C-alpha cells in the first residue's frame, strides 16, 4: 500500500490503472478509432493497433516495436511494421489517434469534459514525477506535444501512465527471466482464461505456446494442477514490483486526498466506457471490468 501524509491508500496504482486503462482502450475498440485508423490508410485491426500504439516511437523498425511491446510474437508485429509507416506517418497517426479517442470518449462517457478539466492537472503531476524513469513507451508518450483539446489531453495522459505501468511490468518480468509468451501462459493458467484469448491475440503458434509452458514446468512454476505454489509466488512478486514502480510517482505527486479525488472522479467515465460494451471482458490486456 502507498502511504501519504493524508493517510494510507490501498493499492492506488492498481485502482488508477483500472480507470485509465479503460479510458485508453477506446483507441483499440471504439468504432471511431477503428474508422480513423482505416481512413488514415492502415489496413485491418492489427495494423491499426500497432500503428496507433507504436507511433510515438517514431519511424522505427519491427525489432524496436517487438522489444518495446515484448509480449507479441515477432511475426505478428512484422506483418504491420514498418508497412504502417509507408501508409501513414507516425506524426499523423499520433494526431489521428488522440482526436478519435476524444470523440469516442465524448460519446461513451457523458461529462468527460468536466472530468478532464479536474483530473488533467493531477495526471500531469504524476507524469512529471514519472519522468525520472527511462521507460521506452512511457517516455515516447510523455514527451508528445500537449493536446489543445482537454479530452484528448486526458486520453493522452492516461495513455502515458498506462504505458509507464506496462513498461514497468515488462521490466519486472525480465528481472525474473519470464519472456513474453511465458507471461501469457502464466496469466492464462492463473486466471483460468481460454488459451485462445492470449495465444491467438498475441500471435503465438500452438508449438510456441506449448514450448513456453514446458519451460515453466521445468522451472517448477507450473505442474499437473496448473499454477504451482512457486508459480503463484513468482506472479505475486511480479505484480508487486509492477505496483510499487507505478505507485512511487503517484505518492510523490499527490497527497492522499488528491489520490482519492482522482480515483473518485475517474470512476464514472471508466464505468460508462466499461458498461457500453465497447471493451470485451475478458480481454488480452488483462484489464478487469472496473465496475
């Protein structure tokens, strides 16, 4: 738990992620965003995904995206990158994605403009405190020009912070020697999720998935019953490292009352988006329904 002079906050980092990830995810699932990607020249859902999400990195090659995203099969990334940049420049996609997300949020979450006006200064302070971390996806998003539209700005700040958490999670996984496919096998096993949800949506073949599972068995992290005690302990350690790294800038930027207010104000729009049916639950992001 994080603690401040205004009292303890129970896992603020995770609670904030549940809210900002829900707002961020319209860029993948809302029809406004999918249409915007298509009109920008990107072909299909996954080129839209990789083009929009990787755009802040600039005109990079597939290897850079594979390393930054970490949990996608390389062949899946290579089907979209670098072809996406031949269809639309990263600079154009950065603008298009924020504009489309703002349109989607205004439709899905009435009152989002009032929300943005209140939370943007708080989110900006967290982003500023997070700036000490050299994390690739976070850094690429944090230094983007400020969006003039307040809702687009709210979406961009939410995106920067969700990428901070994502980068932190990747570091925690790498620190204990878990690769991208193995992380999905662990997650699917622990949550009793359909294998297809993660394997197919991240581009891994049956053989790659089975080999990852075999490596986890060899390490004693999986057994005949599923997740072993050692596996459960390792997952808890990874999640704790991720939460702590995401929590530190929140505690540095905001007092307890401000943290509570931020969570309170973001609850209604997050619930509205989740309740709209736009985002599937369960989903490959691992996002639970914030309601």
